[in-house]
C-alpha cells in the first residue's frame, strides 16, 4: 500500500512549530493540540498549510446536524489525508489501519486529528450540536474511497482493490 507505516516517518514529525503532537494513535494517524490565541474576547485557532497542516488544503467540509444514534464514515481513502477538528460538541472516532484499531474522542476545538491515507474510519456517539470541520488534501473523488471493510483489509495487505 502506498506511503503507509514503515515507509514514512510518523505524522507527528511533519508538524511545524505551531502545534504539539499529543498522541501517535497509529503510524499513519495522530492527535495534535492546536495553539489557541485567546484574550478577554474569546478564543481563536488558525490552521494554515505548512505552519500547522502538513498538506496543501484543497477542500474543506463541515459535518453537522448529525441525528441521534447515527454512525458515519465506514470507509477508507487510498490517497486522501484529512485534519479533523470538532468545533462544537463531541464525537468518537474509530481509526483502523488493518493491523490495529483505536478509539479517539474529539471533544475540543484545540485538538486536531490527522488521518493519513489508508485508514478505515468510523464516527459515532455524536453529542447534540456537534460540528466537525474537515480539512482535506484532495478534491472530492469517489474513486479514492474504499467502502467495503474486506476490500480495505486486502488493500492494507497490499493486494489490489477494484
Ligand atoms: P459521506 O461520504 O457519506 O459522509 P461520511 O463519510 O461523513 O459519512 O458523504 C455524505 C454526502 O455528502 C454524500 O452525498 C457525498 C457528499 N459529499 C460531497 O458532495 N462532497 C464532499 O467533499 C464529501 C465529503 C461528501
């Protein structure tokens, strides 16, 4: 599989000086802490390509108004990298590289979840009012999705996937 664990340094090593690696969750998935600019008016987080985000941001989308008990995701991407910020509420991510499966709670805008390519993700337990801002490294491309878990496992083992 292209640029997975073993081929590349850990994602945390790519991050610039403006962020802190909180936890390397999988070789290709890491949780970061954002620098928060705050004063008596409130708080602000700025995320720029190269300063905090280790890829060129080509697309931004927002997931919000998620209904109770809904699960989202259940797919992997062959190339896409994402940086996910929970700007309101909370939700639980499951990330899986075909070898290990980990859970990550996003519950504060000061956290950024960097999901590299080749990671299966599921989202659940959305609190009411949750909003996720997703920074993406590519334009929307249906061909980049792997939506079947068995196909994902084959992809993770380096086998061809349709
Ligand atoms: P989907 O991939 O099912 O979202 P999730 O992975 O969060 O469960 O996308 C939901 C809908 O939004 C689907 O109709 C495709 C559309 N969509 C776009 O048009 N552009 C995008 O960048 C994304 C991520 C989704």
